[in-house]
C-alpha cells in the first residue's frame, strides 16, 4: 500500500502557540480564518490552550507574565476572563492583550486587563511623499480604568468613567475622560503636539502631550469643572473648558 503524496497546496492549520521572549510568555492565538475544517473556532482554540498548558514539558517559571497576541481574533470579556483563569490555574499571570479588534480592546479594558490596540497588519501602504498618517478610529471605553491597567491606542481614547491612580492611557490622538482623571495620560504619543487631554475632573498623576510633561497643581481647586490640557509656547497649559478655544492651538 502506497503512502499518499503530500499536497503542496495544502495550508498549515494555525495553532495556539506558547513562546518565551524576554522573560515573558507570549500566547499566540490563531487568526480567524474562513477555511473549511480549520481549527480556529473558540472551542478549538480553548481546547488547544488547555492542552498546551497541561503538557508535560513546561518552560516557564511560576508567576511568569503572559502577553496574549490576539491579532484579529474577536474575543469578548467572558472569553478573556476564561483565558486569565486557566492561566492562573497554571500559576501564570495575564498581563496584556495585543489586538487589532476594537471589541476585543474594549472587552480587555472592561475586565481590567492592559491592552494595546494595533492597526491591522494588512493595510494600504503609503507613498514616500506622504508625511502624515491617518489615526485609527476613536476607542470608546464605558468603564473605570483600574489601577495597574494600561491602554494603548493609535487614535483618540474616550473614557466614559474614571481613570484611577496607577493606571495609564497612551493615545496617538486626544484623551477625553468623562469622569475623574487621576492616572497617567499621554496624548499625541506619536509626536502630535496639537492633541488635547480633557476631563470633567482633572487630577492626573502626570500628563504628557507629545514629548512634553506636566503635573496637576499640588493644591487642588476648591471647585472642580471640566478642564483642557494643551500645548502652547512649548509648555502644557491647563485651563477651564469654558476658557478654551481651538484657535489657541494655531495661534
């Protein structure tokens, strides 16, 4: 009986992978592919993950931080929490999620996991004559950003809630907080000095716009009202929203 010849056109089915890198463990999830018979459904991914963690040969130490490379896979809060729980059972700590999907980024932030939303790998290339680059669409988070959580986004971040001390938001666009801002924020992280930081109550640990840094006044005001932080004459200024005009950015 002859063995069947390998099919040169057959594509390798993506699998869940664990990879050590710089003292951390990368959990690489397969992308969502519309390939008949490919093992990319959540059930298949979940089973593969448990098999990898329960394998006899482990190459990590207890409490090793895990960064999930989700790519374009859509994960909801329940699925992310399940990943965090099964990692915890193996004495691993889920620290950060990298994703190109907005819904996955929101789900991660909602359950208190640091997240970096990345632009999709496949995108239109720019000509060398183009000096600028369009920002990603705004990321809206209807949650409290808890201590220890870091949000990174290549556009504007809007938080409908508070930003607690010990947390941070890093955005290539503006940072708008419809609540109390007490953490660290950076707007214009890619170098845009015309970006803004706005909050209903401004008590940040630190504010950055571009490469400039400022802190909130040590003596809090007797009355709080919405404020805006912006760059003018090479420094960050914080003014009441009613006193701010975008004309200041171009003066």
